């Protein structure tokens, strides 16, 4: 779980508003880019997670809720009333199970354009990917991991000639658990008393920067229903109007900190992005630079 661990190390990051993040995003990723000691692919993804979640992550459930986890098909229109985060997450899980999955080739890339940045992540983790954090930002390479090693880049994104040990960071996560309980254990890792905001970062980062097939995505949403402190946010937009989930800003955060809100379509329960930062496109492509 190295990929999650690196995201967890960002738990105490100060939380800023979306407007304040716009100018800082490129500097943040550039400053966290793994050159000298490496940690390439995962750190670059973790840096993006930080930039995307430096406003506190959101998924907020009333801790007293007793709504059951549902495993049925996508909700019908008669079930459209959603008043709790548990209900919304269950609907999102059902929608995930009902949608046909894409199955990429190992040599392809998962392309994502989200809130002003875009990235190409290697499906099997062995090929060099790329991240562009803003229209005027220089691309950042995420080196692939081949035979347990990857190249180390300098601060100019050039190979240093050195390598480091690694484990491939896959962008197609059919290796994750397919049950809510197992997924929750995977999210917890060895930390049994993690704050809600940490779970939020993990949930958002896990499927925002990788493709989860329906069973894994559904399990992730269902696992989140077991996290106390989540709340539903109505009449929120991520490029398109929707309904969202939010979790509290961590104690000790700056006064201007705002919770991140994950936004879903009100009818289909598909993920639309975070508040004010829509996920404009995602899908599998053959080469870095290709778009969907």
C-alpha cells in the first residue's frame, strides 16, 4: 500500500480554497516532483492528490446513521430522494456495478483531465507517464517501474543515470478488494484510528487518479459508508449541477480552509469531479499525449 501511504503523509497539509489553489498547484507539484531520491510515479500522483485535496476532502456521514449497504442495481427514479451521505454512496455503488467496464491493454495509459490539469498514467505501471498541472506548466514525467527499478529524474525532468527500487503503480486497479469490509481494511492499513479527512483523501485519490472496475469502485463507495462524520451536500456544481459528499476540515486547519466536496450526478450517480473542479474527460489511450 505504498501509494496510499504517501497520500497519508499529507494529512496535515494546510487546506486552501479552490481559488487559492489555482496558482499554487503547479508550484506544489513541481516542488514535490521526485528527482534526486526518486519515488517518481507515486510521489507525482501523491502531489496531485495534495493539490486536489489541499482544501479538506469531503465525504461526510452522520455517525449515527443505520442505512444499510446496498448491492442492488442502479437506483430508479422513484429512489431519487437522497438525504444522507450513506444513501448517496450506496446509489453511487449501485451505479458502478451496473455500468459496463472498460478493460485496457497493459501497454495503454489512463488519461484524465480534471480541474485544469491532465495526466497520463501507465495502465500496468511499467511505462513513463506524464502530468501537466496547468496550461502554462512544463510536463512532469512519472517514470515507469520495470523489473523492480525505475530511472531517477533531476529537477528539470531529465534522467540522472541513476535508478531506484520500485513497485509498479498501476492505473487499472482490478487488484483492489471487491467487498466493502476488505476495502475498508485496505484503506485503514495499520492505522486503526485514522481521522475522517485521511479517509477522504484516500477515497478521492484512489479513484481520481486510477480506473477502478465496477466491483472495486462499488466496494470503495460502500466502504466509505462505514466512515463516521460524512455529510451530503445538495445543490453543488462540478461543471454540472449535482449532489455531493463532504467531510469536515481537520482540527487546527487555517481559518480559510474549506472542505472538498465530491460531486455526483443527481440521476445517474456518476462522479462529476470536485466542487468547482470538474472531471472533464477520462479514458484509455495508446500513447502519452493522446486524448479522449
